[in-house]
DNA sequence: TAATTAATTTAGGTATGTCTAAAATATTTT
DNA sequence: AAAATATTTTAGACATACCTAAATTAATTA
């Protein structure tokens, strides 16, 4: 139980690498990390060396980076903290959908196990965060996640919105406008060939959403 | 309303300088800052230069440091955050008296005005933290604080415990053992000349506490 | 396959916040 | 008022986490 202490930077890298790797399965490129963290590739190379030395990732020069078992464990704990804080901000402090992510990005680095476990209990052990993302438990166990988006449905099919991928403010504004939230039922009315946009039915209103938007809204088939 | 962004270090220095200065009235020595932050005097000198340049403190070489009006304003906001988080941890997350300070020391540096204002509202605008210290409001206004300790009472006088100065774990353990908390009534039975300790009555039990302990428990005269 | 382009790493540099050792100044003791 | 001691500052280093520019390697295109 030797609890390694990582810097805020190291934690952010680890979380990003985990997210980019599809839960640890894929190799991650230096450039992709650079883009997601807004840090130059040269600096990413530096940090990759550092995390490799700590055995949190494996790295082959010029080939790519893979997160280690231990790295995954730590990444999941950071994600757990991030999502629990998001629940807290949303449910208890009345933050809006698009306001929680940025603050959680800071709170996730406060390092106290007691803090996060008591918060978990206080929130009654939530299974998902306000965007529908699953919250790992204390042991790092995490629920299955819906992989089908609105874009994958056929005409006539129905789905319940279960997860919102993108956390941009712009995207949330659009969802608010469309009155789409976790639990909303959608039905595919038409698929428009011309620009791959999709006509859907929400609460008996018909709207057209672009392909990108449709792909960013995961659903459970009904 | 140009909100200056300070580093965690700068914030900690500013808070310490404010605390050491008796709310801004006294000059603060480099050594005293060094001791309280556990940082070498040479490093403190460096930071003093930095904060001076930002006009948060005034400094005369070899003479001492005074916190500026602006510095006080910022220090009070950090203290506000610290104490509100302590209330949250104590009341909502069931932390013990002696566990809250360390975690609040980290949470106080999360920089979101919305976060702290919503937290304040959620906690129903508490006036004091779990140690009895007053919480500055959004404008930095702070209530009068009791300056009389148990040690200052005469034999036969009564007081209500209003504030606990020291935040050491050891000290809290002692208070728990003595069953002293905020609101407890104490009455001075005797003053023991030999070692300046004091015999007091708590809930009809008589105990003897040392001078140091008596000085660290502030009271309101009854 | 050779040339070009893209991705990645290395080399060398900067700001921040700390340190130790030495110099400068202030305070206390004799 | 010297001398001794204590406090504070300066000088020079170091780790962290970034950067830009150049070198290396890989991938793509001609
Ligand atoms: Mn988020
Ligand atoms: Mn983060
Ligand atoms: Mn405290
Ligand atoms: Mn602090």
C-alpha cells in the first residue's frame, strides 16, 4: 500500500493517457497527448520518460506509449475523484452542466482518501456523473459504458440518452437548447444523406442534429 | 476587478503574513514566516521580494514586512475558503475536529469564486468554523474575535469556550479527553501558583489544565 | 526506392520555488 | 563601544515543468 504521490502534472498526463488509450488497450501517440493537454510534444516526451521511470507507463522510442496496470489503477482513482466532485457540484452546489468540469479538474488533485471516500458516502455512492460517465468505486471497478451513439441508430429506432462525451461549453449550450439531457428519449426520424445529419424526435419535437453532435451523444437502445 | 492569480505558495505566504501580523497591524519578521511555513529564511527573503513587487506587502530591508491593504483583502479570501471548507468537512463529511485543517489547507487553493460562494450558501452562510474562528464574508468583512482566554479569568469567573487557537492533533486529542468544545461552559476554581496551571470546572467535573492549554482556549465572559 | 513530409526525441533555455553557504546588517552582551 | 551573536539578505545550485530549435526516426508520396 505504498501510496505514490504524484504531481498535478503527472496526474493530468496519466489521466489523459488512460482516456486516449481506450481504458488501457491502445497505444497512445506523443502528439495526441500533446494536443489534449495543450503542451508541446517535446515536453510530452520529457514527461513520458518520467512516468516510464516510475513504471506507470511503458514506452518504446518513436513507437508509442502504453499505460501500465499500476498506471491504470491511479488514473481510475483520479477519474473517480473528478466525477464524484462533478456530482457534488451539480447536485449540491447547483452548478450548471457546463460549469462543473473545469472546477472538478482542480478538485480532482486534492489528495485525501478520506476526503473522497466520505464524499462518496455523502453523495450516496453515485454510479454515474452528471454527464452519464460511470464512476469507479474505491477499488477502481467501473461499470460498462454505452458505446452506441444516436448516429448508430437506424430510422425508427429509439434510445435513451445515457452519456455525453464532449465537455465543451458550446456543446452543452446546444444540448440545453435542444432540451437533451441524461434520460431523454430520442427517436430517429430520418437520416439526411447530403451532410450525414440526422432528424430526431425529442418530446414530440423534431430537430435536426449534425453527425458530430449525434456521435457525441451515447444512448441505450430501447 | 482585475483578479490577480496567485500561486499556491504565494497564497500560503500571504495568509501566514496576515496571521502573524495580527490582522495587518504588526510588522512581521522573516524568521517568523520561515518558522510557520517551514521554509528556510533565505527562501522567505526571495518570496518577500516577489510579493513586494506585486504590492501585496511592504518591506524594508532588515527591518520587517507589513501586509498591504490589497494583501489583506486577498488573505481574507483565502481564510474564508479555508474555514468554509472546514465547516463542510466537519458538518457534511463527518470529519473529526483534528482532521479538517490539513485537507482545508489544500482545498483553500482551488480558485473558483462561484465554487466558494455556492458552498457558502449551501452551508447556510456560517459565521464561524468548527474551531470557533470567524469566517469572512464575500466582501472580506469579518466579525470581532474573542481575545480573552481561560488563563485571563479570575477565580470564580465563568466563560463559554468560543475559540480554539491551536490546530495540532495532540491538542485536539486533549480537548476531546477533557470534553471541551465550542460552547462548553467553564468556571475557574483555582490558580496554582507553582506551575501557573489552572483548576477549572467543566460539567461539574474539576480538571487541571496547564498555562499553555488555558491560553489556547478563548472564551466569552459570562 | 528515393525524396519529402510528419512525428518524435534531444539539446539547450526559462520561470518558479526551494536549498546551502557566505556576506551584510542589526541586536545583545560584555 | 567593541565583540559576539542573531537575523536577514545575497549568491549560486537544483528540481520541476514548461518552451523553441535542431536532430533523428518513421511514414507517405512520387
Ligand atoms: Mn469532467
Ligand atoms: Mn486535472
Ligand atoms: Mn484550519
Ligand atoms: Mn494552504
